């Protein structure tokens, strides 16, 4: 799992890029599900046919939070990726 850093006052976008995983002609369908550990706030999310972006804010200094993104494709495949966000002064 990849870990990223975020300042507790920052409001930043985090992107899950599925383009290398998707087969030719395959795309994200429906609404992806982005879940965030309690204590970190998901302000919004959006997606294209190959990427999911979520905006995150808050968090407690020193804490690490998991953010998971689950998609379903137009070919019926489902996958989930998780990253960790460590809140630190930057």
C-alpha cells in the first residue's frame, strides 16, 4: 500500500488511475465507491472513464488513514485499490 502525506489544513485531490489496468475498450462504469477512514473527510469525488479523483480534507496530526477506491467496469470486472494518507505538518 502506498503512503502519501497531507497537512491537516490542506484540502487536496487524490487520483486513482486505472488506465494501465483496464483492457482495450474497457472503462469505469457506474459510480465508483471511495471510502475513507473516520477522521479524514471526503469532500467530493468525480471520475472519467479511466480515473477516479477524490478531494480530502482534515485529519489528525500524526494519524494515518486508509482511502479505498472500488470500481466496476463495463466488462463486469470489479477491483479495489487502497492508499494510506499520513497527516503531517508540511
